[in-house]
């Protein structure tokens, strides 16, 4: 008797697009904390206006705020703030600590160190700082550790009412001074981007193919394959500020919310001069840097180069090389690969041609 085996078709997640004003605003505030080139001018101008103390508080707030978005769809940023105002300060603090200690357990899963209790974690500032630093630098995530930020974090964790007040007052102040006017200005462009993406047909694509088309990449970032296994719905949120980068701002309840740069995708049946101009400016800004142009020039002479080769030839520090290579990669000018654990790069001639074609089309 034949031994037949049925193979189920691959699971395909639902793809949708949404403004998500609360997530969008939190994402914009998060960008202020990051030291990356390629964001919109709003990010750099806003960061420059903030005092060092306000930037420090913004980092603490951005570490907490996404937790309380709760995976829900908020009608407006203000509606979400009203919800936050109803929450119990101590319950908010305890939720943050429990979630972080769960990460510590994952981080230490292959080690013998015992994860401290919440009480121990909050009682000893030295222990708190050492654990946070250990988790942030785990497995080469590349995140810098700002000791002053986490001293403030520790202080506020030990005073839940003050922490909640700081969170709400900062979010309201940033909305009133910087976010609200910018949101209203960019809203038509974001709506145009959603309308353009909604003309695309993803029905014949796998989940990975659909995601790659939306985020305009040739491959998923490292580790994202595993994150996507249980996802049943992707909600893509267009941003006026994030440029070529992608931010996974929510991963809960089998739903992933991903913030991406607003644009009109290839194959869309609608056009937008504002989005066309914005995307072209993003690409040209990537090229408007002597070091990045040198990297591209090197790769016109070599079929492929490793990150260390590029560092050596251009006398770049590891952090500088990583920053420039990342921006060139996420903008699509470089194709990134791995071999024996090391990163290698090739010039993406198709993206170069896309850029020259976009310039010609824009100037016609």
C-alpha cells in the first residue's frame, strides 16, 4: 500500500496598511533616540531642539511607551494618551519589569546565572545597570549603553507615580510642540501611500515575498524569519520620517506592526508627486556623502568586498563603516550577504539604474 503524505501549503498572513497615529507618533519619537543618518529632516531638527535632559527622558519614555500601546488600534494619539491616564502607576511599572525580566531569562537561558526577582532588580542600582547593559549588548545587537539614561530609568521605576507623570507629560509636550503640526502636514501624503499600496495584489505571493515587496528589500533582516512564523496579520504603517529603515514597533497577539518609509511602490496604479519627491530625496541624501560614494566606487572596481576590507581600504572605524554600510544597504544600493559569519557587499546596479530613471522621470 502506498504511503501517501499530504504537505500543507505555506501559511500566508494577511497584509494590510493603516495610518495608526499612536504607533506612528511613538515611532517618530523613537527615531530621535537613534544615531542614524537617513531619517527625515524633522527628526534631526527636533533632536537638535531638545536639551540633553529632554533627550535623556525621551529615551526612557520610548523604552516604555510601546508596551502600553497594547497591540490595540487607537483612533488618535490623544485617544491613546487618555487611555494611559486611566492606568494604575504601580501596575504599569510592574508590567514593564516583568516583561524585561522575561527577556533576561531568554538572554540567560544557556547560562547558570539566576535571574533576580523584581524586588531584587529594583533594590540594587548596580545590579540593575549591569543586567540592562548585559541584555542590550547581548549577541552583538549593536546597541550602545547610556548609563545616565538607565540611572534615570532606575530612579523612575522606584517611583511609579512620578514615572507615569513623566511619561504622560513628555508625550503630551512632544505632541503639542513637535508632533501634531507635523502629523497634520504629512497626513495627506501618508494617505496617498496607503492608497497606492492597496492597489497591489499580494494574493499570489508568500508572506515573505509580500513583506519584502512592502519594505523594498531583497532579504529579511537577520532573525526576522523566526519572528514571522506565528504571525497571522501584518499591519504596515507608512512614516514620513523613517527613511529607508524599518521598525518593528509591535509584535503581539499574532499581529506584527511594521513602520516603513511612505512611498509609492512599483506596480501601483496611483501616483503622488509628493511621495515621488520624498523617495528621490531619500535616495539622493544617501549618495550625498563622500565616504558612501567612496564605498560605491570601490564596489564598481571589485565584484564583492567584505566589511573588514572596506574598513581597511577607507581607514574607517568599525562603527563608522557599519553606519555607512547599513544606510547603503537599507536604501538598496548594496546587496548584503554572509559567508562564514562575515558580511560581504556587492553593488546593486538595478538600484543605481532605478535612481537615474527616477531623476529623469521627475525632471520631465
